[in-house]
C-alpha cells in the first residue's frame, strides 16, 4: 500500500478521503470504504495496508453526526 496520505475532500456536504495509486497502473481498481456505527472516514485506513498499490481508495463519512467525530448512516 502506498505510504502517501489520502486527500481530504468535501463535496456537496459529503466528507470523504481519497487516495490514488502512486504508480500508473493499467487497471485501476476502486474500493469504497464504509465505516460502521459511530465511526468516521478516518477509521478505515488501517484495513488498507495489505491492499495492492493499484487501488483507488475512497472512504466516506456517514451523513448524520452522532457525537464528536462519530457519525451514523
């Protein structure tokens, strides 16, 4: 998995993080990362370390804030 940090993006009220492959792979795969109840878009990155370098990773934040830094679907 690439060592670079994912980009933080807000679009139309949605918050997410996205990380592009560092190398230009012929086939790029996209993986959407959804956190569970009371999570956020930052929690899912610990699961990405074993993935190949050719994935575009997109982690979304749930739209309903439950408490500080905790969101629900």
